[in-house]
C-alpha cells in the first residue's frame, strides 16, 4: 500500500519535473541569444529521441497523463510569473504574446491539417478575417473590441465554412490548390478594397479596456511597474488556455475520433456512419474560429494591421508550426508555435534570411523528423473495472 | 475590333507562357504522381540565369561577334534552360526523392519550401536581387504590322511555344525514352514489369521538365521585359492552375488550361471596368469552380475511386 503511494508520488513528481523542465527550456530559449537557443533546442530534441529509443518517453507520457493536473498547475504558475521573471522586458513579452497568438491559430489549423488530414493553405486568411472584422468594427463603428472578438470569431467561422466547401468534393492536391487560390484571392481582395485600407492597412486600432483600465497602460502590481504587454500577455494566456482546453476536449470527443477516421480513410469513415459534410465543415469552421479570435487579439494588440500580416507566406509559417510541433498533438502544436516564434524573433537581425531559414527549417523537419517534436499518440480507450484489473482497448489512430 | 484582336493576341502570348509551366507540372505529375510546386521559381531561375549570362558574363555580346544574333539568342536560351534542367535534377534528389513513398502532403510542402528557398536565394545572392531586373532584349521588338499591334516578339513567343510543344510531341511519341515516360505515367508497376528503368525515366523527365520550365521562364520574362525574384510564386501558381484546368497529368490539356486562364485574365482587365485589380481574382475563381465541378479538367478521364 505504502509502496504504491510512493510510486504514485514519484510519478507525480516526475510529471511536475517534466513540466517544469519544458517551461525552463522555453524560458532559456526565450532569453538567450540565438546560438544558445539552438543548442538548447538540439539538446531537447536529442532527449526526446533518446527517450523514444529507450522507451523511457512512454513512462513520461503515462505519468503526464495520470498527473495532468499537477503538470498544468506548474506550467500555469510559471506563465503567471513569467512577466516578473523577464523583469518587465517588453520585447521578450512581445515575443511571448505573438507566440501565444500563433499557438491559438496553429491549434485551429491542426483540426484540419493534423486531425482530419485536409490540407489547408489558408489559415492566414481566417486569421486576417478575424483581425479585419474586429478592427473595422472598432475603428469605423466604434464598437467595443470585446464584441469585436466575438464578431471576428463568427466571421472567421463563416469564412471557414465557405473555404471548407471545396474540401467536401476534393482532397489532396486539388484541395491544396483551392485553398492556396482562396488565400491569394483573400490577399488580393484586401489590397484592392479601399474601404479596408487597401495596401495601407488600418492604423489606430484601439486597445482593450476593462472597467476603465486600458490595456495599453503599464500594469502596476505589488509596487512593480510592468510594461503594457503584460496585460496582453495575461489575456492571450487565458485565451490560449481556453483554446487548448477546447482542442483537447475535441480530440478526446467523438468528433475528434471522427476526424481521425476521415484522416485514415474517408470512404471507410463514411461507411461507418460518419456524416462527412458535417464533420469536415466542423473542422474548418472551428479551426477558423480559433484563428479569428487570434486575429482580433492581434489587431487590438499591435494597433495596426496590413495585408502582409495575412498573406500566403504567413500561412506557410503557420503550417510550419503545426508540423514542427507534431500534428494532432495539442501540446506539441503549442510547443512548436512557441519555439518557432522565438526562433523567428531571434532571426530578426538577419531579416533578409528569414524566409530562407523558414524554408530550410521546413525541409529539414520533413526529411529528418516528419512526425514533429511530439508525434501524435495512439488513442487509448480504457474501460475501468472494479477489481482494478481492467482491460485495455488500444485503438491505433494515425499510424502512417 | 482591333482592340479585341490585340487583346486576344496578348492573351495567347500569356497563355503560352502559362502552358509551358503547366506542361512541366503535368510531366512531373505523370511520372511521379506528385505536384512539384517550385516549378514557377525554377522557371524564374532560368530568367535570372539568362540575365546573368547576358548582362554580367557578357555572353551575348561575345557570341554576337561570331554568330548572327538570332543564333546566339537560341544558344543562350538553351544554355539557361539546360542549367534549369540540371537544377531540377538536383531538386529531385534533394527534396523529392526522400519522400517517394510517403504521404502526398510531404513532397508538396517540401517543394513549396524549396521554391521559397530558391526565390530567397536569388533575392539574397543575385546582385541587387530584390530589385526588378531589366530582362535583356534578346528578341527583336519591331512591329510586324500596324494592325492589332503584332510585334515580332509576340510572334516569336507564340511560335517558340508551338515549336516546343511539337518537339515534345515527337519526343514523347516517337522515341523510346518518350514512350517509356508515357508507360510510366500510365502505370508505374506495369512499366517496371516490362523492363523499363523507372529511375532513369524519372531523371530524364525531370531534366526535360526543367528544360521546358526554363524556356517558359525566358518567354515570360521577355513578355514582361523585367524579372523580379518573387515572380515565380504567382507564375507557378498560374501554371499549376493551367495544369489542373486542363486535367492534371495531361500535357496537352495544360495548353488549353493556360490559354483559358490567360484569356480570362486579359479580358477581365481589358473590358471589365476597374477589372485590372481583379484579373487574377477572376482567374483563380474560375479555377476553384473548375476543381469543384469538373475536377478531371477539360481533357481528362474521370477517375472513380475504388475501395
């Protein structure tokens, strides 16, 4: 009995340690110069590969799953303290805010790309729809940004359904061409519509306000003056947590299972009674809604949006994030987005080489580790029985 | 009437340049069943290497001392296109072969990424590569006739495309290698079984496709008179659209598709008020509709998936 409790305790300690370790790796990657960041990432990847070789990573996964609560609390506390840890360095906070925004979009994109296997090259269009909706409502009609978030969400979800329609009839290369074409059409429409600011974008977007407290004002807690990015950091962190919760709930629901079934084989999925139309459109509209929220956040955070923020290159970057993190793995997608945002910001000094680096990173990931940092997991279904024996039903999903 | 005619000729020229890239897409898709998305950037690489050969190396001036201008133009274009063919082979080894039997998304992403890389490499390493470069005037520019403004250049672009397609037709239908290419694109396993060296066929196809893309790049740069490092993405996209509208994998369909897209683009920008800005939008919308309602293309067989 005591032995068992001890094992439990050590497993929960392990979960906490792993969670803390990941937070520390992210933190070191964030604050140190580029070479150290890359070194830390290489060590991290090496640890994952070693764990996979020796099978130790399975134990970690099991412990993390069992003690999800502790691990999440540790990560949460770490996030709450982060603005103090970087001692109010507003640039570093800005990087984290952008990482959070991209994570939300990547989580949404993952529903299509990762879960359902539908190629979508237009996540930036959804992101842009959210941003432009909220910005136009605030700047031209004076509507509160809080309402703008909801409107952005709905508009993006609507666009998601429109963009998702081709996915009902085509897939593979044809679907990729359709989504690329729609993404290009989106960018061209924005550039050519004067009402949306055209090539000049929309400047002067107001920030969020709550009970008269403007998010653009420095935050003062415990006698410390933290830059205004802190406010946005907490807001983005809150929304990212909600998005991650929603994404993992979806993954564990029948909808997530149906998405995986479609990814495996569409025809078989249809014969199993899955309503392809509904489920596929759901993947597009929910994913787009995530991106819409992120877009609204971005617009009111930077106070300026232009068409370059939402073009095809941005879509590629977002796809890169999902691939790097690991498709159909919520934690992996968030990790991938944060890491890639950090690396991207470190590369700002070499602005000319940025897209080149992205392209090379993408090719290297595809060749060296196509399953991403944290590969997708086998689904486990367990039927608990009273005598604690239990029998496991393990369903392998996505064994490609 | 004269306006309509001159716009039609304009559209045919543009269509010719699109169809060459479309042919490249279709060739690659035929033998490998993959979409090589960097085709547009490869074509623009040819335009840049020709520009470099002429303006930096001074090859054109040197050749002109010994040869008539027409012949030296042909030689330079062939040199540029051959370079592109070799580049395409290198790309095949680096970013396509590793994904041979993997999910279709991977070669698509890797070729998109290598297209971006190629574009950026040109932008970074070509002298002032981020600025538009004047493309050397290798084709005579004089007007052939005042009616409908047909210039020599227009005529040469159209004739060159026709000639290239005719040569491709002869190559694919009359030579042994061409027949093997056809065999592989019809059924790879069966082709291997009758003793066709599949790897060799793939290499030759990529070399040939790269060569055609190179000539496409030369023609499109001559059409616009300038080359920009980022022209390839749009050019490649239009070429891919041409291939899809014509029926992916069908070389002759790509020509029809290219012409169709060019006609829509040119006529929307010429005859719809305020249409210039929306010409590409109209072309892409047509492609989306095509994929949705006639995915097998203009010329192409309908495939029914079996479980």
